[in-house]
C-alpha cells in the first residue's frame, strides 16, 4: 500500500507528497539554521503520518509533547535511570505505542546518555517486534557531534553509537531515522551520509551551504539560493520526495510547540516611583528566604602583608611531631636490612620482571606489613630506585664503594624503567663478572625480547655511559670509562641466569 504524506505546496501550488513506505526505507535528513522552520516541518510530517505509522520523537527542548493531546503520543520523561529508559523503549516497540522522549531540563551529557539508552532499547528489541517506526531526532548535532565537546568521551561514544545504529543498521529492524540539524558541519558524517532524502532550509554559512548543495547535486552558484529561502520553505530531494531538487512550502500544522518565536510586545506602563517600589521593596516572605552573609573584611595594607610575610619567613615553623609508630622502634640499619630482604624476595620471583612497577609496589607494601618492617613505607619513587639497585644484585662491600655511588649517579640520568638494566651491567663490571646476556637484561627490563635489551645497550653507548666491544670468541665486554672498570667476557646469547638457577633447583 502506498501512502502519500502531504508536506505542503511545491512549484505552481501543486501538492508535494512524500512516499511514506519509501521514506521508511531510505531515511531523511533536514537541515536549516535556527528559525528556518525545521521543527514546523517535523511537526507537519509527524501529524500527517500519525495515523499510518508508529512514531518516536527524541525531543531535547520539550517542543513535541503537545502531540500527546491530539494524537495520543505517550510522553516519556527522561529524568529516569538509563536502565529504566532502555526497558521502556523495549516495551514501546513491543506494544507499538507512539512516544515522545522529553529531554527538557537535563544538561547536555545527561541528554546524550538518556537518548543513547532509549535508542539502544529500541534497537535491541526482539525480532518479533521489528515493526516499522518513524524515529525523529530533533537537534541531531547534539547526539551525533562531529567533534568532541565539553561532555565526557564516554557519553559522546554512547550517543554517537546509538545514532549510528539508528541510521546505518536500523532499517532492517524497522527503524526509520528522520534527523534534523542546524548545521551539517556539526553533525557526524557517518550519520548524515546514511540518509537518502534531504530537505534543506535557510542556511547562511558557506561551509553548510556547500555541503547542502553537494548533497542535492547543485553547483556552487546554485547553493546561494539557500540564503534567500524564507521561513518554512525547503528544497527537497530523494526517492521519497522528488528525483530533482524541488522547492517546498511546508503546510500548516494542527498542534503548536510550547516554546514559540519571540514577538514584540509593548512595555507595561509603570510610573518611575512605582517601578522603584516594585524593584527595591522586599516582600516579608522573600525577606525570610534571604540568607545574609557578613560583609568581607577590608583589604589589609600592602605594608602590613609584606611585614607579615617577612616575620613568617624569619620564624621557622616547628617541625610536626611524627605520628606514633605501630611497631617498636629499631635501629635504622636494621630497618634498611629488613627492606633489602623484602626487595630480595620480590627480585627472586621469576615472574617479577614481567610485572608492572605499580603491581610490584603493592606487593612490596604487603610484604612490608607481613615482615612488620617499622616506619613509613618508602614512596613509589624511592621504591623504584631501591628496586633497580636490588635487581643489580650488588653486595655490601661494592655498595659502600665510591665507584658504586658514581654508578648510581650515572643511573640517575636515565628513566626509571631502564635504570635497573644499567645498574646490572655496572655491577657486573665492578665485580669483574661476565657481561650479562641479552636474556638476563631482557628479564630485568620486564620483557621477553632479547632484541630490546640489545637496543638498550646501544642506547647506553650512545649516551656515553659505556663502551661495548667483542673479543675474538664472540664474547661481549662492557667497559665503563668513568668507573675505570669493565666486565669479564660474557656470551650475549646465553640463557637467563634466573632460569638456569630455577632449573638447577
């Protein structure tokens, strides 16, 4: 059955009909600046098609709630949870009830989340309820923005995903999108591109006129006509409207929006003395609601402020007393030994090298509590430094030497993630041990890729921290000119020392 929806008058006062079945299959995009008559056009379309098809309107300003009085649309207040809106949308499809989702009173992010939940409920309806529905979205650029705005990325993704589903995948589910926007440039292109029918109203910006002309197959000169369109006049094109661009004057409507365009009104005739009384006289009821705050203190003179700052700088603040410890006090050397033991437990774990620093730090805190290490637990930066030294496996005698302190100073010029690798090689040089293999350095770096370890050694050499050389047997030697030390020859392709030790155990 073919149903023609009367939009208004075309050229020669001929009635312009929109094929409703074709519209349901091909979708519609309406564009026009504020005041061009977009809402009037949508209202005409909704009124004319109300007896023939189920309708759902996403209404950000509450303009279409008046359809309920004449056509029986159910007004859904969006001030509900997202789960409630999703369930309501599913029942609307199930029982084929026309509805208006009233988003008035919500901020931009809440509107996007509510619209996404409602459209998602309609999209996810059971297959047996895939009846045709005309889904009208006014101010679509709010729900499918072309660029990120002040709302959160999560809300934008939810709303844009719901609008994309409506326009791209909704046809097979019976959802026919009719979207209206003030500016095509603000509307996401993948949403606008899915419409096959277009109604373009008054537009002033060049970029929007160019996009509208491109959609209608017009050249740049013809695009100038969009500036001259009167309110309520549009140029239509599409399989459901016309095969050629067709000027249309939208017909009258039977319902009206709650918000109308501002009209000039005469000012009230009020004498000046009466106006002063109306403005400045406080009603007793209003007086009770006023919360009076004391006036702010006068600003202090500049000389007094400077004197106060000088006095505070001259009088050092007393150091706050440390909070009482939960554990009995012990010697600082004993505490350092306990921390070193905890770090050694972590380093001895074969999987520790492949865990993030944050996870290792949490493990460190828990182990300190288990071992009842007294005092404040070292912070994250301190822990990273201690972990790098622990991974180097330096003994007490080497740690007390000036060469090791110099090696730590050289390591401080590197980032936290590679400091441990450098100290492992430096410790091998100071103790005359073989140069660590690529597999060993990779584990310390937290990776299973030996090539990354080789790249780190090359990076250290480029920084001038060490010099690499290879002997006649293909063994690698790392020389530290500033420390006056070098490693013994080591096989770069040897297996990881940790894996070899675990296999022996």
